[in-house]
C-alpha cells in the first residue's frame, strides 16, 4: 500500500517541513524527509529560488504485545531445538533437518535408494523435504550339481548345492545423524533339483558300482553337500625285495646318559662270525595286485624292485642265503635298494704309531693301543679305535672312529667314500640330462637319414658326437673329464662300478675309440643314469666320530660327531647328521647336517665361533656368549648379549626364533 506524501516549496527548509507535517498530520518521527533543493539568493540579496522538500508518511508499526512476544519466542526456541537425523521404520525413511545441520545417508548392500527420482549409490546429504524411495529385490538361486573324480578315477563325488529363495527387506534403523541403509535376508530352501537330472549325467559318464542311495540322499538333503557315489578298488601295493639280517648288526650303537654323553666303557663286544655262518637271507619282491577305477579300467600297482646286492670276495651267495667265506666282523651298508655285504678283518697295533712303526693302512678294522704321533697316517676300510692321544696326525675311516683320549691339530675323516660319492653324484646330475639329449639327437638324425644303428658308420658317430659337444653341449666334455679324474683319484675307496663307468666314459666320449658304435653309446647312457639313481639316495647315517677333547683340528664325519668330555677349541667340525659337544665349544666353524647341541658355546673375549645347520635344523645351547654367530638355512643371527637355554630354529615367520 502506497503511503501519503507531499512536496512543499518555501523560503526555508524548516518552514517547508513544518507545512508538510501540518498537511499530513504527522510528527517528524512518523515521516521520511527528502530535501529536493535548498533556497538561494541573488548577489543583491534578493530571493532567487525557494527551498523544496518531499515528506512521506511512514507505515505504522504493529504494537508488540506480551502475547505476540511470547508466541515469537516459542517459535524461535522450537527452531533452535529441532533434532537432525534419519530413521527407518517399516521400510519408510523419516528425515529431520535444520537450517544449520543435515543428516547423512549411506547406501549399503541389497538396497536401491532413490532420492527425488534419481538413484544414488554414494553417501548423500538429506533434507527434510527430499522425496525418498527404497527398493529391495528378491532372488531365486537354482540348484546346481557337479560330479568330480579323484586322481586315478578311484572315487567319484557328487557335489550338490540346493536352490534357495532369498527374500529381502530394508532393515529398521533407529534415528541417527548418519545411517547405512541395508537389507536383511531370509533364505528359504527350494528343492528344485531333480533326481533324473543327476542320473542322466551318471549314465553319460558310464560309471560302474554307483551308489544310488547316496545320490538320493544328497539330492533330498536340506544342506546338499559332497558325497561319494562310486568307488573303485585301489591296487594293492607290492613289497620291494630286501635283505633280512640274521644277526645283530647294531652292536656299535652308542649308550648315552641323560646328557647325551657317550660311555664307551659300556660297549658290547664287537660281533664276529666264522667261516660258513649265514649272515642274511634275500627276501624277494612281492608283486602287488591290480585294482579298478570307477569306470572299470584296470589300475596297475607300482612296480616292485629287487634288492641290488654287492658282495665282496669275503662272502658268497647260496640260493637266497648270504654266507661268510672268512671269519671277521660282518658289515652291511644300505643305500636305497643297494646293499653291500662284506666281512671285515681286524688289525690290532700294540703301542704307539710312530716313524718306527710306519703308517697304517688296512682293509678292515684297526685298533691302536697307544698314541698316534706327529705326521703319522692311519687309514682303515672299517672302524678305527684309538686308546691314546692323536697329535698332528691324519686319520681316515670308511665307517667310524673312536678316540678315547685327546686330539691335537689332527685331521680326522670318517665316511670318506660317502664324501667322494656325494661329489660324484652332483657331477652326474649335470651330465645325465645332456647325455640323454645327445642320444635323442643321434636317434633323430638316424631317422631323418633313414639309417639303422648298423648303417651308421663309426666315423659318422664320432663326428656327430664331436659336433654336439662343440655346438650344443660345450661344457660336457670338461664335466666328463672332471668326473673321470675324480674317480681315478679315489679309486681305492670306490666300488668297481665307478671305475668301470669312468673307463667307458673315457673310451666312448673323450677318446672316441674306433671300437665305439651306437650299440655301445645308448647302453652307456642307461648305465650312467642307473648309477646316478642308485647313489643319489643318501646312505643311512651310521658313521660316528667320537672323541674326548679336540683343539686346532679338522673333524669330518658323514654321520654324527660327539665330543664327550672337555670340549672342542678352534676346530673346523662338519657332520652329515648331528653334532653334540659336551662342556665347551670355543672358536671355529661347526656345520651339522641336522641338529647341533652344545653345553657352552662361544667366548667371553669374542673368539669367532660359528654354527650352521640346514633350514629344518635345530641348535640347542645351554649357555651362549655374546658375539657367537648361528646360521639356520639362509638366515643368520649374532648374539648381542649372553643368553641361556637357547633352542634356535626357523619360526613360522621364516625368521630365526631362539625359544
């Protein structure tokens, strides 16, 4: 509504305002005054222009009564105290927001959320006037099944997953300023799998011996699951041939107290046999029985193998029995199916081994009743027993060594043949695959040229072998040369089969004798592989090296090493199996093929002491000094402080654990 106004001209502004107020019947507080122009005069003082003002009457103000004040105050309080939040009841969303705060909604699993007609998937700010719609979808999951076969088709399994109907509804949510809209599910089973469907699949697979009751049970089961519906008959494993020992061959087994010390005073007498005694009996291999798979196919059992006997001239075979030809200690060594049988003689040397007595080398057991002096050598194909001390000596045994007293600056090797054989096996591992590839290449060339073995000339074969070694296998010739040299250097501790193989390799590979032909080459490859497979199996760890005390010595044994009394100082010790050092082990390198056990390890003054075992090995130490280093597999640990009762091994995290 327009408010009344007047425009007045007068000689002064004040007079014009008063006239306007009189006309509008208003006070000066009830009007708006605008001065349009001010009065002016001429240079002679005469009036030139009048003052002009515009007066507008203001709209009247409502009177603020007590009642209206209270109403306005209550409305204000309600606005300030309104709660902000979202809540869901019976799949309906309720929202409360204010001018200064809005609730947050997040879309969860199984629900579609639509806001103002638009589907949203991210977190959203919601206002009270937003139009909300929630949607859930039920789901029908049909039943499925599969038939799986175990290796070699010995068992068929039916795996049933029953059908189901999933009903979903929006979860009720109490009021919160931030909520997640999610669906809750009700799963109802549906038995929609038909027995006929499964039977059709079974029929197509053509299995025999089907358990129809098991199929029906799985099809009608509430949970479904995996059940065997057909089983074949597994083959019965046969038994490899073996040698049955007819005497006690374990008389050299150590007797230990609770601290694992060896008390050699409690040894049994060494067993001896007489001429004509039966040592062992050959038990032939027993073939297994074939089985059948679920399709009725025959499954053959694993092939059995006969024992591979190696007899020396001290024993003989009469039908299935092994008989002593001479008296002495029977020796039977086993490496996989390879078994060696021998009768070992015994040499007893009364007194010390000195320059006067000379070195002792004997193909049997040796007993030294005294000491072994500086630079003297004792070698035996059997066991060595020394009642006295060893000083700067060299002792080699194929089986075991017992030193009843002390060892000073001495080298002792036990099981030297095993050391050499292990090295030869590693060489063969690199040679055998290349030999077989060369044989394949020779056969392929013969097939391409449509030649038989007899038609391939010797000079052609030699030329082909030279080309293959020069262009395809340049390192093979050197590997074969190293193998032959190793065998010849150690022929005294190796069986004849090794020297025979070395001679054949030299003739047919290095020298290329004019007598060589393809009929020789192919069997040679088979012989080399057979020798590798026979000896790649580690021997049984029956070798032992036992002594009371050692200092500045080199000790090696393919089996176990036991230092039983005063300990070991500054020694290099290597065992193919276990190491056990009583009292003190200080300085040097100790390597064990399995576990290592010590009473006291290391030095207070930091003498370097290192112990090494394989990844699955265990190092047990009652007392270890700072600075001692242990290696387990490729992990290493140096003790920063003195510790007690350590049991070091590789833990579940792949690191060294000390307890």
